[in-house]
C-alpha cells in the first residue's frame, strides 16, 4: 500500500510540474513579422477602388454623367500621384539591376562569358553559364567551347589528337 501511495504522489508531482513549468518560464519573444500592406489599403488601392465604385454607381444610375466626370478626374489624379510616389520610393538601382541581369542572360545565350570570351556549349542545351565545367549541369553531356572543340561538330578533342573522335575531321592547327 505504501508503494502505491508513493507512486501516486510521484505521478501527481509530475503532472503538477508539467502544468506549472510553462507558467514559470520567461516568455520567449516571438520574432517580429512584418505583414505587407493590403493593396486595397494603400493610397493607390483606395483611389483605384474609388474609380471602380464611381463607374459602378454611374452604370446603376446612382451618379450623373457630370458628377462622374468630376469624380473620375479627381480620383484619377490621386491614383496617378500615388503611383508616382510608389515609383519614387523604389530603389533607383532596381532598373539597373534588371538591365544587368538581362545583359548577363544574353551573354550566356550567345555563349560568351562575362569577360567577352566564348563560353562552354552543350550540344543539346546550348551555351552554359558554367565557366570550368566539363559536363552540362542540365543533361550531363560533355561540354565544348573555346579552342578545345572540333570546328565541324563542336565535340571535345583529346589533347594530342590529329582527328576528331566524333566526326573524324582533321584537327586544325
């Protein structure tokens, strides 16, 4: 009987500890989460919603053509001002970053590295961005390019070979 009482006391102590332990711990601060503005709550969104509302009110006969014209002019100016302010807040370098990304992609598609040299080319996937790879990261085929490829079939040529291993063309040079 004493053993059962001791087990009941230990079990009650464990349950009490499990209940009270979270209450005694210091509260852990939750990481701050910045929720983006609802597009409908921005000045631009409010003006655009107002434009839709006045168009709807005109279509249902609640707004005369004259009142619609006045309100449309007013809300159009507000929407335009909000869009210009939004564009002004954006980083001025964002256009430059996009242009640089496009230029880099064009260089890769042309098979050029950033230094203007010919890059590696996969027979199936085309120009590849890898500078020192021997195989295509997409399909796994051997890459060719620069001075090491066959002039006829663009296959890689083993050093010291006088003929291409793929098409048999004589190696120039």
